[in-house]
């Protein structure tokens, strides 16, 4: 029964900074549910309200209006109980520079009430799992950016949370570290941990998320599975062909109302031009196409932010 | 929930002691500073230095309880490490209480070392250590709460230091150590009564040199009131900033 209750239920969640009437509206009447065990993506450009939503759902800031239930508990009444079951990886590295990797994990275990006998073994298990064992005695300040990020995730898992908030987990990471972190997130899904992930990397959301909410200027403009979002922009079909002739090779795309029509157009073109067909691909809409269609924003807005890849 | 808060207060203070306070530069500065004060007083007043003992202990407690704490809180606030604590099952007052406890422990460590030194060095009776420690505990609690209040009111470390000095140095000159309170103009006497260092010096004076009296109990009560008021103000300011 408990497992059928959504991990997060949000109704009319609103955050306004500054004066009630004229202040900045960071989140504007957001409504959504996150099901248990899913990886839920919150996708939007800088300043869209992603981090503010996480701050409200983790009790760091109070909503101006609206209700939220986390793991079945009313956020406004049961925050301490909720915090015990939730892990958070903030966007910025904020573990303790002066403490070693292992001591940071032990400290988190102390704060979350992990029994004394379990703290050390749990810290060691996470250090192994996140490939930080060799650096266990290194001060946090001296770890590489990728290692810091991995330790942040490990720190959020010390108390075995049922729900994990990840705020822009791969921003600023090199390709290898980002890939490694994404593999860890996929591993958490397999363990049944619900993951609430904010990101502005479209391909990251495409790869990791079961469902995605698109948020722009504080408003959720679309919420669906990744495939569902892509289907919304599936207008017709595109066939891409590599064609060869005596003058050389060329790539051409042919659009039709469905794949069959597009393919007939392509074949007719090749025949009329006397070209040889070397390769044929049908192009599927990407999450980027869906994002552009549904938000009215250009994908470059997301790519160029925060050192986007 | 109370259990979570109490555990959090303890571990936050413990972490701060390990990560910041118990570093050799802090301890050596904490001991050098009162040492320099004693030397300065000895040169200025070569006669009976016993009367300066309460002021020395109080000032050592003031600087040790406020200086590092103001840096710790402001720094952690700026890098987001303070927020990290609030993500744990810990209320905001409990988190801040942990920070204050760190300042109190360091203040007791340094102030206690100076206290034992003056009792031994000036030949004071041993039984005075108990009441003096009680006065020192309440004084460091009030000073540490002052440090918390100062650091949540600003954003940068240098601003915290500036604001702390803006409050600390007038307190030193008005607390009765350099000029007896009775000899100050009425307006400054009134101002001195609004500062916790004055009550610390009076309470430590009674504990170390004078008879224990109701006046000392009133001084301790005033220190407790300062501690509670400054702590409550710090909680309110920090909560507003978080929202």
C-alpha cells in the first residue's frame, strides 16, 4: 500500500522571493507527482525554478503557497521525518574541506543517526562503491572535481535514503566523470531508490529519466515520459539517405507524413537522379526537438549554460 | 525529534572543533593573545595585578569565543556548508546551537587556561575556581551567541570580523577594566550596562576577588539573558535569509 503512494506529490507549489505582489516568482503553481522507484527529470534553463523547487521539497526554504507531500508525509508538518528518508546532492560542492573523504561520510552518518557500529562499515562500503577507497584519507579540498561530486553522492546515501535529490549532478565534470556518475545513478534506479534529477543537459535527461517535466520561468510546460514528449513532436517522418553518383556522395533527408511516404520520395529521387543508395536511416525526434517545440526555447540556451557539453 | 536535535548539536560542535578550532594556529593565537594582554597590563600597572585578573579572563573568553566562530559560520554560509547541515534531520535552532556550542567549548578551553593561570599565578584561593568557571561558562555562552549573531547578519568573512570588532572594542573600554564604571559619564554607564562584557567582568570579579553575593547572581542572569536574546536574534535573521 505504502509503495503505491507517490514519492512526491506537489499541488500549486509556489515560491515568490521578495514582496508578495511584486517579488520574483521563482516557481509558479507547480503540480506534479513522482512515482516511487522512477528517475524523474526536472529540465529547464538557468533560473527556471529547478533548484528552488528542490530547496522547497527538502525544507531549505518555505513555499509561498501550495502543498507538497514527500514519501506520503505533509512537508509542512513532518519535515524532520522526511529528512531522515531523503538524500540531497546540491549543485555546489559543500562538504567539509578540512575533513577527509571518510570523515565526511562518518560525519553525515552521525548527523543522520546511523548507529555507531554501522557508520564505519557503511562509509567504507560507499568509498569502495564510488571508487574513492584509495583517497579515503585525502581532505575533501584536495579531491578532483569528479571525486568531490562522487563523494557528494556517497554522502547523500550514507543513511540509505528512499528518495534522492540530485541538483545538476554532472555540471562541470569531464566526460569520463560525468559518464561514471550517470552509471551510478542508473545503479540507484535498479536498487529502487527514487531519483529526482534536475538538469539542463537534454541528452542526460533522455538517457536517465523515466519521466521528465519541462520547466520554464517557474511554470511546468510539459510533463510526460521521454518517449511521450518525443511523440508530441512526431509530425511526419524523416528518412536520411547516403547517395552516390559519378560526381561523389551526398547526404539527403526526405520528409513525409509517415515513413512509407518519406521512403517513396527518397527512392523516387534516387531513381530520377540515377544515384546509388549507399545507406538509409529513419530519423526519430529527440528530446531536444521536443524541448524546442514545447518550450519555444532554443536548445542552445541549455547547451551554453554552466559549461554545457 | 529532540533526540535528533541534541545529537546534531553535539556532532556539529564536535565537527567544528576538529575541522576549525583545534588547529595549532588557533590554539596558539588563543593563548598568545591573553598572554600579550597580561604583559601589556603588567607594564602599565606593575603593582597589584590581581585586580586585573577578572578582566583578563573575560577578554580572553570574549575573543576566543567570538573570533573563530564568526569566521566559521560566515565561511560555511558562503560555501553552502551551513545549508548542508540543514538538509539533515536537524532544526535550524539546533544547527545554530551546535555552532554556538563550538564557540563555547573553545572559549572555555582558552578562558579556562587563563583562569587557572591567574588563580595559580596571583595566588588566589583554590575554591574560587568553581564560581569563576560558572561565570566563565555563562560569559562564553553569551559571547558565542554574539559571534553567531554577528556572522549571520553579514555575508563575507571580513564583514563579520569588522562588525565583531566594532562591537568588541567599545565593550573592552566600557567594561570597567580600564576605567571603573562609576567614573564613566552617566550616558556611557548606561551603554556599558547594555554590553555583556561588563557583566562578565563583574561576575568574574566577585568570583575571583570579592565575596559571592546576589549581585553576582544578577550578573549571571544578565549573561544568560544576553545569550538567549542574541541566539534568538541569530535564529530569526538566518531563517529570514534562508527564505
